[in-house]
């Protein structure tokens, strides 16, 4: 069975600083996708960034980037130049490319950005 | 493009009562998912539909939870009777192709007292 583990329940950072959220996963599959989602108090799940397992290059999206270590099954999210609007819960998620599968989520990390 | 619509946004019921949640996915999305998100945890898949057929309901507590997706569009999730531990946010999501391009609704927050 696939699992996703986020070991940091809470993180705090000052505006403009950089923060890294950790995620590890377990799977026997070779082809899969990894995601980071942001969930603000509005409860809306917002896709932050996506990584295909077959790509060696780490994905980047503006201030957000990942460090994907396939052999270590590690997928961390780096947020640069943190902003107050980044305050939210962040979930790491995993899915295989097999038909009929669904996203599996970690327990989340609550990120607080202060001024 | 309209998003995934869910209603109600909030619901408070007493234990042993019944409750139903409604989801209208993005037009044309064949796959629909219901997730349960207990406070402080990540979403857990309850059931996945492909059109109006069930793909995975292995984590749905079938003694009290039921779900249907009529005509492969809207879906309802029902709890009968509710327990205190059912207090959670119920998220609906849809995707064009199974597993990709998920779009989530804003969820229904259920409180069972």
C-alpha cells in the first residue's frame, strides 16, 4: 500500500524568509506523480506544484520549488520569499499512473507566516 | 469555467440523525471523488466514481454511509445514522481523467453533537 508521511505538524517563518516542508512516501510503483496542495481556512484545496516521477528535473513554480529524491522517496517543498498569504495547511499527495487510482494525502503541515 | 459546487457549506446535526451532502462536478469530468477530512488530518478517500459506476469504495463505512452518482453528473453522500466521529469536512473533487487534473470543491463542514 502507498503511504505519504509529513513529519512536521507545524512550521513558522517570517515574511521574506525561505522555508522547506518535508514529505516522504512509500510505494513499489515506478511511475507516479507527486503534488503539493495548499489549503487555506476557506478549505479550498489549491494545487501548488506537481512532479512527475520519470522527470529528474525538479519542478518549479514561481516562489515554489521541490527537491525530488526518487531513490530516497523524498519530496520536499521550498517556499522562497514567504508571504503572509502563504499561511495555510500544506499537503503532500501521491498518485500512481494506473487507471482508477486516487490521490493519497499526508497529514499536512500547518505553515504560519508572520510579519 | 465553473468550479466544483458543494452544498451545504456547514451542517450541525445530533448523533443518530441523518444528513446528506450534494456535489456538482465540473461539466464533462467523468471521475468524481468524496474525501473525508478530520480536523488536523489529510483527506481520506471515501468513494470514487467513474461516470455513474463505483471504482473504489473500500474505505466507505457502508453500514452508515452511502453515495450515488445519478446519470454520471451530480452526486450525493449520505450518513445515516451519524456518529460523533463523523464530524469532519467532506470534500468533493472531480477530474477529467481518473487521477489527473483534480479540482476540489470548498467542502461541507459537518459537526455532530
